[in-house]
């Protein structure tokens, strides 16, 4: 009889622990999903930033070429 009671108590404790850890695991999975969303958003922002920086570099290079061209043209004029 005592053995059955102890077994029943152990089973109840086991069920409580199982519920507790399943709840913790569910919470952690939820947090992990949120973290994945944040990382994805940050990656998108970085991609946009890099694309914009590349565009600005290209425009700056074009501007430098134009300035150099205008400077060379200005040297050849007779004003």
C-alpha cells in the first residue's frame, strides 16, 4: 500500500515537472521566434543600407568624373 502511494506521488511529481518543462520550452520557442524576426529585420535594414551606400559611392564617383572633366575643359578654354 505504501509503495502504491509513493508511486502515485512520484507520477504526480513527474507530470508536474513535465508540464513545467513543456511550458518553459514553449516560452523559449516563442522567444526564439521573436529573435529570428528581429534578426531578419536587421538583415533587411543592413541590406538596404549597403545598397544605399553603394548607390552613393557610384554617384560620388560619377560626380568626381564630371568635376575632373569640367576642370579639364576649363583649362582648355581661353577666357
